[in-house]
């Protein structure tokens, strides 16, 4: 019977998880020459307030898809916070959508990791609706949008958000 339980758990995990986590240091940056409108989202944040892509119109936006169980996702959270909080930095806002997770999952994760303090918008996506709409298959996956909500970059993996390359890409979509 134990083998059957493990096999069943593997099938459930495959059905629930949108993809896999990227290996450490692995990054794939896709630049869109003809940026198209982002699919959008309408999700409740961790406080229960409904948020949508339209709430961020007029500003460049970094939309990050992550999960509490994804090591590369967790590793990049502090850098995304620095990007968001830097008044002289290129990003105006960061939104992190927690794939197939509830608000309680995010709250428990943050309570257990006092060293991680996040001020950007955290959106649980328990049913994977936004994740599916954005065609996210691997975590972390991040999109860089211009002020009109058009996707300029798709970043799969955990890049150096503190480095010049990523900050210049973000600054470039603000123009």
C-alpha cells in the first residue's frame, strides 16, 4: 500500500502544481519586440481586497508568479522587495501571485520567515486562474509590463534583480 500512496501523491502533485521550479542560477529572458496587452488578473490580496491589473495602470509593473514551496522563488523575494522599495529604482510596483495557494499559505510562510518582510502586493491564486491565463508553467516566472499593461519581458528563473541588467530592462519599459 505505501507505493500506491506515493504514486497517488505524485499524481495529485502533478495535477495541482503548474510546473516545476527552475534550477538555481537558471534564467531565461524573453524580450517581446511587439509587446501585447497582458492577460490581466482579478484576485483578492492577502487582506481580502480585490486587486486587478487595472489598479496598476500608468506605472511600469513587475508581475511575479511564485510559490512558498519554490526555493528559487523564495530566494528572489528579498531582491524583489528591494526593487519595489527603492525610491530611485526603476520599478514603480511589484505584484507577486502565489500559484495554487491561499492567503493562509502566504501568511503562514511569512510568519515562519521573520527575515522576509514584503511591502508589495501579494495575491493568492488558489484556483490557478491567473496562472493559467498568463501561461505560467515554471516557477518563478516574472513579467515586466509598461504603463499601458503591455508585456515587454518574460523572465523564467531568478535573475539578479539587484543588478544593472534587470534594472535597465525595467527602466526601459517605463519610457
